[in-house]
């Protein structure tokens, strides 16, 4: 019998810059212990409950709690976690752990405990990770706009993330992306124009509004097939028109629905997201 084919999976990760901007608190911590126990589950069933105790040794943003009890699924390979191993914690409201990056070499590196930068690099040493955090903190960027960027195949981030399919990295909507997005509105690929239009919703201003309004009559179209109990229907989709219209609405600009767009949005294609 031939071996079963490996399942290809789309990979998603957050950039270090996005984590810094969107965390309420950031701190360096070390493992002090762990809990490996059973707790009651639904309908009397028992479930395995693992958590890791940590002590914060340095605050980088806000005021992290002195100690934390974090879910084991965040970081810990192998189990149990080695004591005094260092991690970088990104905390949200109520000190909920948003992410935890390995600072010591005592963890098995996996995608969700690895530091990725918005330019698709992989940071591996404690020093370069902490320096990158300090550099980002110095910019004092508000954690607001962001979007998913497809990771280039030749990049270190792609090699670390790849699971047989596309890889995406969440990045902050920094000012330097705007020029490239404006240029992408003139791409020969209608889906590239649509993706750029959606991302420009993070960049308010007269020039953005003018460019998006021009896209409301974009000629790019393709066929979409929808199957329901009533049968199969062939629809014509205008991805760039819809993306521009939705981006303008997100910017607070009221414009009529462009010609050719269905009110029920059945003509939407996932390719332009």
C-alpha cells in the first residue's frame, strides 16, 4: 500500500512588529515549574490540563504581572518544559498571553514560538529578538491597522512556516507599504488590484479615496460558480470593484454599489482577500 499523502496546510503567523504594537504588556520571563493534571471536562469526562508557571524577570512594555500560569499549548516542546528557560511574553488585556517566543535554545522551534519580522526574516538569538522589540517600541506605533501578506517563497520565513501550501504573515499597516499598494492598483492581475484596494482601507486620505473611487469601474471580471439546492449558477464577479467599494465604506466614504455587484455578495471570490 502506498503511504498516505501529507496534508498541505496554509500557514499563518504574526510578525514581531505586529505583536509589539498590539500587546498591552510585554515581558521577559523564565519557567519556574509546570502543572500536568487532569480536570473535569464536559459531561463528567476528564481532560488533560497542562500549564506552565513563569516568573517575569524584565518588563519591556506596560507592567506585566510578576508571575503567570500559561496554557501549555503555547510553546512547550518537549514536555515538561525545562526550568529557567527564557521566553518573551506578549500579553493582552487582563494579561492574557497572546504569544510566547522562545528566547533560549532549550525549546524545539515551531512556527508559533519563532520570531518573524515584517520583512520575512527569522530571528533566532536572544539578543537580536530583544533588540528588534526595543527598536519597534521606540517608534511608539499604535496597534491599529494590519493585514496578511503572502510570504515570498525564497524568504527564511517561508522555509520556517511552509506546510505544503501558501504562507501568510500578519504585519502592521506601516506607512512604507502605502506606495507599493498604490502601484498594485495598476497591476494587470485583477486579484492583485483587489488585494491592494482592501489593504488601502488602512491608509485614509484624499489620494487613497481618489484611487479607490477610480477602481469602482474596474473592468476586471471573472466567472464564479455557486451551487445550491436550486442548482448551479454562473455569476460574473468584479473583484476590484467590490474591494474598492468595501474599502471606501471602511474609510467612512459613502458611495453607491458599483454596477455588476450583487447585493447578496455571492459573486465574492476568495482570491482577492
